[in-house]
């Protein structure tokens, strides 16, 4: 009788929660990069916002809200559990 395969180092649930927390920590950095990205492609002579820029900002803003909402349930589920640090 064969035993089911177990992960070598960490249980799957704590590992996934840690990676989800890591992704949530990187979300503000990603947001700052995406919001500052139009400054890189704008010519130096143009210092005003166009309608396309405003639409881009709102789409990035909505995407960041959506990602944060997607991360929230997974972050909440492991909050009260003390995990052993290896």
C-alpha cells in the first residue's frame, strides 16, 4: 500500500497564504509603477493630460481595487493561525 505524496518542505495551505501575502505586499509597488508609466512614454514637450491618460489611470485604479479584493479573502482566512517558521 502506497502512501500519498506529501510535500517535501511546507504544507500547501501555509505556503499559498505566504505567497498571497507576498503578492499583496507587492501590489502597491506594481500600482505605483503602472501609474507612473505614462510619464515614460509622454514626450517632454507635452505636460498636460489627455483623455486617454485619464482613462488609463482609472483602469489601473480599478484593476488595483479588483486585485486587492481578490487577495482579501485569502489573507483573512489565515490571520488567526500561528504558523511555524522554518
